[in-house]
C-alpha cells in the first residue's frame, strides 16, 4: 500500500513538472531531462511509466481535465453542449492543451490511442445525453449525431489553432444554436 502511494505521488510530481515546463516553453522544447529535474526524479523513473514525452502530455491533460467534462443529465442537451465547448476551449487554450494539439498532429498513433482511451468514452457519454434529449423530445431521433458532434467540436479547434482565439460564450452559444437548429423537434420554442 505504501509503495502504491509513493508511486502515485511520484507520478503526480512528474505530471506537475510537465505543467511547469510547458508554462515556460512550448512542446517542441519539452525534454524528459527538464521534467525529471523539475520533478526531482531520474529519467529512468519517467521512462518506467511513459515511453515518450507525448505520453506525458496526454496523461497531464487527462489529469487536469478528469472531472471537467462531466455531463449533467438533468440539464438540456443544449446546456450540456455549451458547457462542454466552453470547458474544452479553456482546456485547449492552456499550455498543456496547446501541447496536446501539437502532439495529436505529430504523433498519429499516440493520438489514436488518446482518442480511444479518453475521447471515445466522453463521446459515448454525449451519445447517452443525445438519446435522453430524443426521449425528452428536445431533438429528432433521425439526425446524424456523429456529424453534429464533429460540426460542434471542429470550430473550437479551428479558432484556437488558426486564429489563436478562445471562443467566448456568445460564439459557443451561436454555434450550438446553429448546429442544433435542424435537429430540433418541429414546433419547439427556442
């Protein structure tokens, strides 16, 4: 039990060191040596748990956002989508989030694993929320929801990557309203 706690503390120190390092320089300058020094561990300790610095960025992002993207199933689909996109915008605008975007572009295999392990479960949660919204008659059942999700999340990445802007609440509200409009049940008042 003590060894597990010690391991967990070391891993958390390493992830904290990744955040510190990324606050001072970009992903391209991130080194295992710097992280090890900041965390007060040897490089071999880091390599025991992570194969590459990209893995460290993924795990740091996951640790920072572990409870951030939870859905509130008592609220509407529109409310949840707006909250998710606001939180995603903030997370991706952080140094770790920006590093994550670089890693996903440069390391396709690692990005695929991140998608399977981290993003797919969240997408599954959103699918359940969509099913609930259909039951509540907020939206139609015969709408291409996978495409809808892509259409919602892509502009957030686009704004951050290409325009170096964090979408604000008004932008996100307009985006969600626009994307949900064709899915709304006929006669629903907005």
